C-alpha cells in the first residue's frame, strides 16, 4: 500500500515480555538510570518505559542496519536476533504502559508543533504503532534526535524531509512541548 510515498510497515512478530525482561536487563544500565547522560554529545538517554513495541523494533533494527548511529546501541542491537529484539521491545513497552495514554498540559503552545501533529498527535502519542510516543521524552534527547534527522545522521524517509524544514527555534519549541506532556518514563528495575 502506497500513501503519500509511505509504504505500509512490515508485519511485526509478537514479542515475549518475560523473555525480554531477561534480555532487557542490560538496557537498564543506561535507560534505567534517571538522568543518565550520553557522554558526547551530551544529552539524556531516551526514556523507554511505555514506548511502543513496534517502534522499538524499528529503532533497534535501525541501529543494527546502520540507519541510526550510536556505537553502543549498534553493538547491542547487532548482538540480538530478530526474536530477541521483539522480546526486548515487548518488555520495554510493558513498563509504565498504563501511564502513557492521555498526555497532559504542556508549556509551549500547540501552534509550534503543527508539523508534528499529523503523526505524533496533540497528546504526543504516535498515531501508528510504528511511530514513537514523544510525550514525556527528555527535551534534550528530542532536540538531539530532531537534529540527527536534520543533518542526515539518522536516516528516515519520512522524518528527514519533515525535520529538514525546521529551524533551531522550531526544534527547541517542539522538544519543549512534547517533553512537558505526561508519558514515557525512565525504565527501572523492580
């Protein structure tokens, strides 16, 4: 199915959250530490608790295939089989998933995020299972990710042209808006 140049995503196998919990323990070494920062460039690592499983599968495969560049994540993703990626994604999606539903009040106005609403929604919850939830994500991580789409470091046929049109000011306002919504959480070991 072709719609505005976007092809339908491939079918995603179901992951097993219990198996993923064992494999995903390594993820908590960075994503489970509140405020943990990437060294260079410096930004907080993304919150993954409650993120959509299908999106996490796409992201991990992006690291494995090189369309996303981060040495640690590329090494982690390349060490996992497709089923293991599905399992880890199911586990991370199950963490705090009940909280990622309604969004909440934000400091920046909705007007600044108009370009994002069609896919990521007013409440920051992606409208497709393959689009990420942005609600509650760290502001500096959102800036970093948008800048990677803008400079071509992170390759995506939909996001690259959308981000290319953004100014630094647009990026800052969008990141501020979505980061202030209720949503994703830092994953924590129980």
